[in-house]
C-alpha cells in the first residue's frame, strides 16, 4: 500500500482518539447512589403512624408495648427492626438512681414503683447508686444529709445532661456545694436572724400557681392529676349493707370474698372494697360501712377527721386483677398536708444566692417567716436542662398516700423527659425515625412527641 493509502487510515485513528478524549472531557462518567431502601423505610414509618392516627390508637400504642408489638408485627416485614421513644413527658420506664439504703429502695419501690397516667403504665426502676460515678438513670435521689463537696462536679454534669436530682434531707446548714446544686441557703444568711424564727403553720400548703412557666408548677400539676396506686388484701364484704351509687341506685355486692383496702391521708383512713372489676364500695365518712359505690373516673369526697375538711378524689382506675386501685387527689379544695411529722422546726432554709431571692421556687411551705416570706418544705432549682429539688425528709416512717403521691410527683417532674437511645440493646441499625405529636387528656393534659423508628441491622 502506498503512502497515500496510509494517511486516511492514520487520520481516521487520530480523529477517533480525539473523539473519545473529547467525550470523556465533556461527558464525564457519573455514578448515582441508590437510596430506595431509606426512602422505603421512611415511607413505611409514615404509613404506620398514619394508620395509628386514622384508627385513633396512637396514644394506646405509645403507652402499651404489647399492643404496639401486635400492630407492627402485622404491618411491617419481619426483617425490619422497630423501636419507639417519647419526648416531652415522663418516660414509661424511669430509672431512678438512689443514693440510699437497701430498705429505703424497698420502701420507695413499694410506695411509687408502679404508676399509671393517661392509661399509660409508668414503671420506676429504683437502683442503688454511688455519687461518683452516678448510675445511668433519668433522676437521682440523694436521701439523707450528705456532704456533696467531693461529688459536686459529677452531680452538676448529671444535671447538665438533662437529668433531675432530688435531695431528701433535714438540712440545717447546707454547705457551698449543696447550695450550688439545690439553690437553698440558711434563712439567716439571707434575711438575718430576726426574720428567721420558726413561726410555722399547723399545716403544709402548696404555693399554688396556674402559670406553667413557674418552677413549682409541674410538681403540683402531677400531684393533682397523677393517680397513686393502692393495694388491697383479701377480706370479707359486709353483705347486709346496701349502698347507693352516685346516680342514686341501690345495689349490694354479691361476692363474699373481696379485696379490701384503705385510702390513707392526714388523719383519714377511708376503707373500700373491690366488689368486681367495675365497682368499688367505699366508706367515705369513717363509719366502717360503705356508703358510696364508685366506678372508674367517678368523683368522691372523704372527710379528714383532724381538720373537718372534706377533700375531693377521683377513682381513676380499677385494676382488672382485683387487688389494685389508682386514686387521684383533686385541686378543689387545695390539699393541705399535716405539719407533723413533715419538717423539723430547726430546718429553716430559703431559695436564693447572694443576688437573687426567688419565692417562686418554693413548692410547699410551712407558714411564713416573721418577714412574710414562706418557710420552704419543698423547693425547685430549675434550669434549661435538669431540675434539682430539695425537700425535708417527709417520706420516712409510714407515709400515707398523700406523701407517697408527693414523692411520685417530684420524681416525675424532675426526671429527664426524653430517651437518648432506642431500647434495642447494642445492635447497630440503619433506618429512619418518624415523629408524631400526641395529645391525651384522660387524667391530665399531656402533649408529647411519639417517635417510631424503623431500620435494618448491619
């Protein structure tokens, strides 16, 4: 082949190479990630929550793990892992770290270990804890007079993480660390000795407020709405007694063996008999015979013999098992605790530092100092993260249901209101969380965020 025949071939090869290079420059290769799996997970989460909402069951599923399991096992594939958390209200499982004795842990578990609010079971897992390190938990209880100087940093870090701390102690001279944590000082260090003599009342009063932004609001809100559990023992019902229901109907309990218990507060001990899973026969006027029949959510009144005042209550829940009820105190008239035994006369504190004195941090008070300031019995030292509460040691001994309810209200008010990690152990997951704002108002108004997480293990 001659030279003239080779030139077109060389030119063709050159042009082809130039074209390939040009296409590579002007049309580079691009890779697109496939995120269909993530989109599918997010869609399934939204569909599940939408279905819960459409059948009006979101509150039930956020409160009842068994019902949620049954629903999700029918609606999502078995290969998908799910978990739930709630934010903005007390958790369904609250871990309570307690720097206290084994007996005190046992007493607290018996008094407040199981609660119920808006049809939601709330379990308090009360565990022993040192103050350094502090047991991983939602709230810490320090029971008894304790020198906190060596543990101040640990406790402040615990509060900064959004947890709560409750100090139960008849402290007469709080040191600098105690003051920094709980925000209380001796009255004389703030007002001087002349203004700090003990002129307490014969009863303990709430410093009642309807302003939700006030530090004391949340404790009193729980106290007047959270039902307290009451256990009953097997007994014999007085069959000869006929009792009238709130509607005026007369009926008798046909069971000879029933569970009998007592609602105990102040100097009152109101006996009741659980006739069945729907009816309670109750003695509200201390005659030892039932005078009223109650169903769930019925209101009733019980007279306190010591003061002559009748207080309002609600029969919030009757347990299907037959030996447990939940009753709540109502705010009208405002409940007043007996002064003795509640706070020793030598405990004369006040919330404040060198620059700020804050009456609004007082939740309960035992009358007033000579200068008109309330004598604190329970205080709140709130912050943007955790809450620190101090109270006199009112829970030792044999507390009635009023003091047990106060303790439960303090724990729920102080505890962290969100779950940081999903409760699926150490398993690593890849997925999506779908939030839902839930509103419920059976026992009290709760607005909280219910989070449903779906994902695949990897």
